[in-house]
């Protein structure tokens, strides 16, 4: 899978939406960022200003796309590449319901089953090109469900990222993957900042 040909990549969960603030399931609902989410995205863009970045992929759902736009705003020439298969899982009749009703092993009426969702995320990973020589790690803006599937596929412990948190995945010399704990903008030091 092409994404996994990169020895390192970053995955940023989108900023907060009204659904997140109310602890409701957004799933495939195209919820926009709320005021807090926009502020989170701008803060993360400032925190990652020195992150070398040549490829920026994003789920087309508005909450992820707007987060990616904040990152790209001060990077002339950096295009956002749509990654439709990395969109959040469709929860059918559970869309808009409290998160407490979620059963990740079930297929809700009108929704997407766990196996289909897992396969779609891995298909989306395969669509991200392999590195071109010593290329800087790609950054993907997506969803907590995307992170969950990637962690399962790479045998990495899943830590649900808060809104607008960055998770970095790294493959070691033995070929085993690790993931840094999710970090929000406040976790990053002020300038100067260095990324491996």
C-alpha cells in the first residue's frame, strides 16, 4: 500500500464541529468547523509552520477540508489533494445520535459495515503515492475513524485523537510501526522548531 511505503507520515484530525462539541455522531454528515474548530485549525497551522511538507491529502468532508485549507494558507504552491476514501464512516440511522449508541462491530441501517469501512480506508491509503526519493513525509487531514483503522492495520495502539491533534506514524528498522501520542497545537514548542 503506497502510503505505507513512506517510513513516516502525519495524520491530523479535523478541528471541532458542533457535533463534536455536543458529543454527537457526525460520520458522513458534512458538518463544518465551528468557531473553536476554525481557531484550532489556525493554531495548528502556526504550530506546524516549520514542518517540511510537499504533499497534503484531505478527506473531502468540509470539516477536514477547511482544516487542510488553514494549513495550506501560508504555503504558496501547496495543493490539497482530495482523499475521498479517507472520509469518516457512514453511520446510517445513527448519524446525529449521541456517541454512546455506537457499536463499531455493527452495521447500522443505511450505514457502512466495519469491514467495508476498513477496506475503504486501506484503499485510500493505497491511492497515496509512494515517496519520490527522500521526500518529506506526507500529511493527511482526516478523522478519528481513519486513525482507528490505520492503527489496527499497522498493529499500533489506538489513542483517540482530540480535535485538531496530529499523530505521527513511524516505521522502525525492523519494519514495525509506532505512533506518537496525538498532539494539539499547545503541545508544540514555540519557534525555532525542528522536525525529523
